[in-house]
């Protein structure tokens, strides 16, 4: 693998999210199983005090290695970068101002390390979109912040081995969705999703379905004209250019009829149109991947879950899958780089989930 060298494992950076939620719990739980250290080297961005506090409160038996920068991380250990020195006022189950402040401290430090190659990939624990707001942080979530900090065109991409759903629009009000969807946006998101499927998931000729904006995709203009005037011409243009892009499909029956299984990815018009069926079909195993950027970031498919925070009841399955997905994408990108460096070399891109 590139300059990171063959002599160390992939460094997985972990921003701890809202420490009053379940994010740090599920992240730590992944590494209670020491076999996980055979796959990667975890680097938590928090403080020795905060991690010790979590371990004690949750009753875990775990040791960790405190470091001042990610590049000092040791393989075979759970590493913690000391981002702050003061104690964190733990208040499980509560959306406090401190919870938001320290979530952003962790995220900023992790993204900085990602940009400087101190870590290879980033997995983010859940944040609360309300208490993270500050004068110097006005982003509605991780995706928008990462889009500013990293190179590329970001796309919220919810993935499992069986289903992959991208979003044309993500964290905007439903009343603004139709106006936000333009031919330019559709083309940008389609090309981003195609590039990700090829480079990140090893799919050579991706087949993509787009869901309509209105009920029944507008019913030929009876229920809104956006599908007729924007979606259909954009899809036809892409198809005529040789891309395997189809739609718009009526969203209400698309997943129930198993039509999604015929495609490598689905591009939904707005947040709930894509995420409700995705989470219904794969909750606990799904991963939120920010596709289209120069660096790799994943997260679990759940939120802070304040109602069970601090009770050692949270299921770490989705967070563990987020770690494995980040590692797989990192390796796929390395393979893709090597393949495209020498196009004359006879190699094949495998079709994988």
C-alpha cells in the first residue's frame, strides 16, 4: 500500500461523537474483542480522561495507549489521541452544550489527522445536530463539514453488501427539495455514485436507478411537473451518453417489489425517501459512507440513542460494519490506483458487493 507502508495495519481514526450518547460505547465495544486489532489499528480522538470515564461508567475491562498525535499510534493497541486535557462533564442521555462542544473538538482533530495522513480512514460516532451548532460550526452534520474540508464532491451513500442508496439532496427541508433538484445536480450525483461504485466497490459497469421526486413520479405531470421537466430529460441524456442509468421509478413500490435488487445503487430524491426503506431493510448492518471525497469516512446507521446511553445496552454491529467497510474501501482504492497506474497490465476489476 502507498506511503503508509506494508509494515503497519490500516489506522482507523474514530471521532467519539456526543459522549452523552452511545457513540463512544459502541466504538469501544468493537475493540473489547481483541481479534479486531488483527484487522486495523484504532485511534480514538478524545482524551485519556474521557475514555477512562467511559470505560469505568460502562463496566468495560479495557486498556488503551495514550498518544499526542495519530502518527504515534501502535499496532495491537487501542490508541487515544489527547485532544483536550480537562475533564468532560458526563451526563448520559442528555443533549448538553458540552456534549456538542467536545464532539466537534474530536471531529476537527480527527479530520485534521485524516488530511495529514495520520490516519488512513475515519469512522465517526453519532453527533446531535442541535448541540453541535456554534459560531464557528454551523454545519447540519458530518457530510457538509467533510465536504468543506476534503477534496471532491460529497454524496451521502448508505451501503450494505445487498443495497446501496445515495441521495440527491440530504439535510434540507422537504419543502425545498423540488427546487433544489436540477439537471446539473442530477448529473453531478450520478457521476459521483458511478465513480464510487467503480473505485470503492469494484463494480466495472454500474447500473443505477433514480427515484422520482413526486408520488408516482408525477403521473405524467398530474402530480407535479418536476419529474417530466427535470428528471426524465436528465436520465434520458445520461442513458444516451452510454451510462446505465434508469428511471424515474415510483418510490412507493420500488423496494417492496424487490426492484432494487436489479441495480447496483439507487439514487433517491431526498433524505427520507431513501433512508426509510434502507434502514427498514438493513438497520443495524447499514453504513453511512460519504462518497466522492479524497478521503474515506464512514459511520453507523443510527444516532445518539440517548434513551439507552450509559446502560451498556447499545448494539455495536453497525459501528463494526462501518469499520470493516472503511477498510474494504481503502483497500479497493489502493487496488484501483495500482490498476489504473498501468492500464496495459492485464488485470480485472472484480464485481463485489
